[in-house]
C-alpha cells in the first residue's frame, strides 16, 4: 500500500506540466484556419506511427499515443510521453457548368466557371502522457484534434432566374454579397460577406485509466472532454429561409462543449498477435446558439465511432497492422439528415420568396434550422486501413493505405460544395529513429489523392406544376402550385475536387 500511495503522488506532481501542454496545444489548434487530413471529420491516424501507416495501428503498443484510440493499450505500455505536430496543405476547387439551354426557371445556381478555395497551412498537435503505477495499473492523459473547412472567395450565384421582378446575380459563391449587373430592382442577394464557407474544428482531451486484468488482457476507460469551434460565412442570401435569420451566418466563431467516454479492450495471447477493440460514445454538444439558424436546435454533436484493429508480427523485425473504423454520422441531425431539398423548397423557400418572411403558407419546421430542415446527407462510414512496419537497426520504416473516408453517398451540389468532405483514400510513409534507448524522433507524410465528386444542383432547373394533395405528403406546398426539384438531365452539374498533403513530426521519450 505504501508503494501505491507514493507512485500516484509522484505522477500527480507532473500533472500541472501536462495541463499547461494541453492548454498551449489547444490555443495552437484553435488558430487553425484550414483543413486537416480527415475521414469526414475524423483524422485517419493520431500518433505519428498511425499517420505513417495510413491510420492503421490502434493495436500498436510501442506508441504512447495509441491510448488516444484505445485506452486499453496503456496496460501494456511503459511510462512515457509523446508529442507530435501535423501540418496540412489542402487544395480544393469546384467547377460548375451551365444548366441546359431549355432551363427557364432556376431557384439557385452557381455562375458557371472554375473556382478555387483558399487555404493556409493547418496545424494540429497530438499529445500523449502515460505513467505506470505498478504491474497492473497505468494512467495518463492526452489531446488531439481534427477539422474540416473551406473558404471560397471569388464565385458568384444566380437566384430566381426566370422571375423578372426578383431575379438576382449576387457576389459570392452562395450569393452572400451585393447585387451584380443583371439583377432586378428587388434583388435577393445577402448584402453581407462575399467570402463563403464553413469551418468546423474539434479538440479532444482525455484522461485514461488502464488495467491489466491478465497477462494477455488489458482493459481501459477514458473520459473525453470535447470542444468544438464552428464558423459559417457568406450565406446571407439564405437568411430569409431560416427559422432564425440572424443566426445563420457571419456571426464569427461559436463554441460548444461536451463530455463522452472512450472504452477499449486489448487481447495479446502471444508476442506475435494482438487484437484491439475500442469505442467512443456520441458526444452531445451544446452552445452553438449563434448558428441555430442553420443547425437543428443549434446542436452539432460528435458521432460515436468504433475501431477493430489487429497486429501480426511476421518476423522479429516486421509487423503488419489492419484496422477497421466506423463512424456513426447518421446519429447527428445536421449531418445524417437527408439532403433532399424538395420539402425545404416547397414548404419554406418558395412561400417566403414570393410572400415574404411572414408568408402564412410557409412552414417554419421545414426552414433551415427547423426540426424538418434538410441535412448534409452523410451516411455512416466505414474505413479500412492497412500498414506495415519494418525495423532496420535503430530505424523503423512504415507505410500504409486507407480507403473509405468519403461519407457522402448521394452528393447534392449546394451542400457538398459548402462542406467538401470527399477525401476517400490516404497513402502514407514514415520513419522513426531511436536516438537513444529512451528517445525516439520521427516524421511521416500522408497524401490524400485528389478525389472528384460530381454533384447535381436540383435547384438550377425547376418547373412549376399543380400541387399534389398535401395530405401525408410533407413535400407538397400549402398553395396550388408546386416546384419540382427532382433530378433531370438539364440540371447544373458541379464537380468538386479535394486533396490534402500532410506532414507530421514527433518525438517520444521514456523517463529514467
């Protein structure tokens, strides 16, 4: 018992230093303006080793940052600390063609052309601090982040083409700026920021407790504190069609916080094989009231995710790692809800466009931010990763590949262009060097090859028709006229392209 008292006290003396490191990392990450290598909103790998293997390695027990994926890994790890910094250079652009020549009526369309998103390098730290109490118990804490963002500076949009009294050509990809030549006297432009886009940044801090229940079995638990930053801009043209027009766009950064839990089990029956199973709960967030006009109830929860990973040591020098990761995006209303815009157009947009925000025929439930508003249409995602690690003297060489990161199954041009989470593959290389027995340094390079997704803009070529019976049909309007926004050959096509190059450098060390 004396030993148990003394070891935690010695470890706790280092807690303030660890907290300061987390705060500094959080400040650095909070300033990140761009996008990181992601699967949707999740980083493919956390530790430098995982990044170097395409995200595989949740069963790796030579990296302290493995505890950020599976807290049970700490049951097999010695005491140590790992720090790394990832720097990403994203590149994205979209190309919009023109609707067909016979298109007479359009609600919204991008002015045809090719437009690039503007990014600066994005930074993300990863910190893992791990200490053993005795042969069975270990604990630690860590931090990591992820994010997705896009900023489009030079496009333009057409609104209500074919309606002479309100037709508009607006500055900004989503019409958030002022009216341009060709607009009617009563234009529908946002008269706000021209630059458009969204930025979602997530930061996770956790403290894990690991227990070695048997020589071959480890279990772990880690309470997780998540902080989230969200910012949307250049969407003012859509404000009249929101339940809260002043809380839709251009409100700066909004922050939300939540608490969840991460659980893990590792089974290592022999030195040549290891199996890891980990789960992180859905984290319910609150506090994004400044964007309640676009998010249902002003919430943007972090979905649950799980990992199943294995390690096979083929020889004393070579090991292979295979991981499967699942992300439950359909749990989050703003992401998982259908991207079908038919009900939004007929129950909210058209009545308010023709009759003003107070139109009695508009149903606020179907407006942006309402309980039946359209979402991004993301599906539950499953990512497959494989990596190899080979040791030559003091050098550890790694390579890996992952596939399946794009959660958008049915692309809708407006929403996909606003949040182009279309990265689907990662290829990676990396190396670490044992400088001494206790100190290791390394670097990894991950590249997400350019992925092209062509989406259909159903609002670019619409037609009027007699309304169907509104009974049991939420897409039908309250009036006599309906707008058909179904896909047809005359719709505008928008091709989105996205790629990311990421470099990660890191160091890990063990105390004496």
